[in-house]
C-alpha cells in the first residue's frame, strides 16, 4: 500500500493558521501539538482507561512494547534486503546500467510482509521471493505477529477478544525526500480486501435486499448495490451523489450510507523499527478524526482520494499531532483515523511496519448503532410516504 505517489505530504498542519504541502518547514513543525503518550497508563495497568482513550481519540501511543534488540534484528534484515533489492533493480544491459543503479539507490520501498510484493518496481521475481522469505521468518513474525503484540492486544482488548491480521502487514522503508500523504486506511481495505465483512457481516438484521432502502422500489435492477455488511440494497441512481456503478464494482466490498459512516473496531498497529524524529519522516495523526469526519458514503474527495468527502469541510479545523519515536514504540489507531508522515529530510532510512487487528467487543456497538440508524431511516421513509 504505497501512498507516496498520490500527492504531497501532510497538507494541513493547523498551527499558526498556516498550510503547507509536502515537507513542513521548521516553524510549522515546531508548533504542531505533541501526541498524548499512554505509556504510564500501560505500566500502571490502567487498560480500561486506555480503551476509553482509544475509543474517543482514535489512537494509543505506547513506548517500548517490543524490545529494542528484537526490533534491531528485524531492521537489519530489512535494510540488508533493501540493498540487495536495489542491486536486482539496477541489473540491465547497455551503458545505462550504472545510472539506473545509482538512481534506485536513493529509493525506499513498501513491501507486503507475507507475499513479498514490492512497491514501487516490484516485478523482480527473485526480490519478491527473498522479501517473502524474510517477511515469513521468525525474526519478523516475532515482531508483527508474536507474543509482544499479542500480549499488548490482550491487555487492551481482553484475552481472546481480538483477531490479528498478519496477512495485512507491510514493511515501509522511507528514504530521503519520501513521505506518506494524509489518508485513512479504510478505503484501501474496503477496495482490496474482505477484512470488514469477514468480521462485521450483519446481513441477518431485517434485511430486504430486493428493496431499495431509499425509494422503496422492490425491483432489483442491474444498477442495484447490495451492502456487504447489512445486506440491504440501494439503487445507484437513488444515492446522493449518484454513484457510477462501473467505478466501484471492482471493489472487494461496498458499504451502504449507514454502514460506511459507522465507527469500525478495526485498528492499525504501527511499529517503529528505527529511531525517527520529525526530520526522519515520523508518523503524524489527527486525534478524534475517526468520529469527527464523515462522508464515507460519498465518493472520496477528488483532491484527497483516500479521505472522506467531508474532509474538505474539516481540513482547516483539524489539529495534527506528532512525536519522535524509538525502535519498539507503537501507535495503535483506528482504521478511520486520519494520518500521514512528515518528509524524510535525512540520509537515514526510516524503517517501520504496520499490521491490523480487530476488536471483538466493538462489533456489538456496531450492531446497536446500526439498529438505531435503521429504525431512524425507516421512520423517515414512513413520514415521507404520509406526506
């Protein structure tokens, strides 16, 4: 999931009423708020309070969850393979061989941990196989799917109350000049995976899939979309704004206007594998954005294709927060929390990984909210018919 090609870095950091694109200047960075650190709460085993923070603010920052020596072994493997990967990419015939190698030496990469798929330039079979071998090694799985993270999940969510998704894990190596644009992870996983419907499918709730929930026409026409979560049907012409069926039928899942705006109990766990300051390209996020910003039922913003449509209305009101990290620190944040990274201005390779986890008890809140919204929608439809 390499996002750096989609636009400029953190577009708006609300500080001194100034906006920026790409790398932020020192004045702007210095006035960004510091991320709330929950490490002391974790040490004091105040897990219930931490769950409250996660629900309200959409993130938890906890230091030193994974021992630095464990992380160091993994980082060394990734950096070693990254050097080999550049060699593979630089191979070729003719006089341009040296130039291509030099150019690629400046590039970082994003790698799917289990398959070894690489972005960009991930078509070298040997490199993919080597990355996959590393991604599935004990050294790396101990970090993204081992007892360190599982113990952390158990403490925060409760024993047997979570499901990790090790197959949704990426390694990220950011070199000088690279960054990650502002986005939410929701859009990627809705388009390319069935992760949500695997855990949140609630199609047994009063579903009448052959009736459009807006116009109440029982006819199932060719342009009817069936929600992969609640099972209700919607005509594309009835949705506002109208959806072009051809543009979304290739997505793995489609979520209706009600389901798409619900808070999802899926989380990204971002693990720092190297020291990172603001100059190295560290992660930044907007607390509470998973609840504040809606519009997931509409096509994404044209300017920000991985953010909900209402982001444009909220953009100047959102306050970004940031922090320096050390190897083994983690950021756990909601799948709809808006985040990005600053640009790496150093010659150091910033190394991290991110994986996903599902909180089981959160699904009951989803069902309750869904029932409330369905009843509200039904009452509105009946009121319109009487009028």
